[in-house]
């Protein structure tokens, strides 16, 4: 099995992005699956072009996109991506689409193809906080989750894909009082645990446990 794991470059004025830094720390093999690591730009559409080229080259069985969600307290596999760009800030090339569909011929939304609840359980069993997230936002993280699932729908039907947000790393909150953070090693450990769950449940249904929210 081949798993393509992507992480964004720094954005929003941050000098570092724990997404790509944690991806770099992953071993090259997890649960007998080959791990292909890819840095992608925090840029609308260009990020998707980068992922598409890697999917064409490597033909992965799974694509797991990783992105930073500053303020979250744990690792959060995303349930759904919506067909809408609505950028509160500009991306790394100054693009700031507002109320723009990502793909005119795409579905209104795509659900993750990954076992998100098994991923959460695996991360928690590592002693790390994790929960299902029901919104990936409307910035480049939602964009790449949607675009990757769109590629699965249109071009790569044998590939499964999904997205997971991670919190700030400790170094990022030195000047951000009361912001949640996690050590980079723990973030990487949580991602590795989630990948083990992805491999284990590759040909199985996700576990049936609550992962909902009241708001």
C-alpha cells in the first residue's frame, strides 16, 4: 500500500507550519505501507495541481492531507469538505476568493473516504487529544480536501482520501497567550497513529461510535 501524506508550507505570517514539519518526521513505512511525503503550497488551486501531479506519479492507495488549525486543542480528522472558497485572509500568492465555487462540475460537498472515527480512537489510544471535526473551514485546507476528493471522484476512483487538522506546535504560541498547542513530536505521533488506523480499516467499514457535535 502507498499513502501520500501532504503538509502545507507556512502561511498567515507564521515562520513555520507544523503540518509539513510533522509530515517530515513520519517514518518512510508505517504498518507496512509506503509513506510518500509532499509539501504543498498554501495557495488556492496551485495546491491541488501539486497533489494531482503527485497522484499521477505515485498512484497512491490513500491521500491524507494535513493542515494547521491554530486554536484547536487536538488532532481532528475532517468529515466533510464543501464546494466553496471564502477566504478570510489571502493565500501565499495574494489570492482571496470570496463565495467562489471550487469546481463548477463538482458535488456541493464530498465526505472523507477515510475511517475518521477509527483514526480518532487510534490517536486517543496514544494518549493524545483527538475528535471528529465537522467543518474544515473555507480556506485552503477545505479547498485541498475538496479538490483531492474531487480528483478521486473524477480521475482516481481506486484512491481513498481525506484531511486532518492539527493544532499549533509549542514554538508558535510563545507570543500567543492562552492558545492551545502540542509538541511537534506528539503531532507526528498522532498522525502516525491515524495512518495505522487507515491501513487497518482500508477494506473495512469505519467503527460506529459517536463523533457528532451539538454545535
